[in-house]
C-alpha cells in the first residue's frame, strides 16, 4: 500500500480504500462501504502534492459522503421559521 492510499485509509477508516494511478499523475480513489456501495473520486497530481489542496479534497469527499448518507440537515431546518412579507412601495 503506497503512502497516499495509507493516508486515505486512515482518514476514511470506515471504507475499503483503493487507489489506481492515472496517466496524468493523479489517482482514482475508490471508497467501498461494507454493504458494497462504491464512491469514486479523481484527484489530480497537484491536489495530492499540496497539503492545502489535499485538505480541501478530503473535506469535499467527507461532505459528499455525508450527503449521500443523508447526514446533512434538511434545508427546511436551516431556514428561518419566520416568514416576512416583502416590502411594498407605492
């Protein structure tokens, strides 16, 4: 297991992590749940070799996984419960 695969395996420990090299120097990251659902993301060479970009990519993947698992709050819960009429002008 290479270093980048180890990193993703530690970050996404609930998933079976596999990586495949791409011709452009990036990787194809595959995350498999215990029930067999697979999520794939492409990471570019620059994303893997910049700590800031890698951090952003990991955050985006976490967000996408949470969204798929319906762990995000429902939009109605985020909106204000009070409704205000729009102002009218004469």
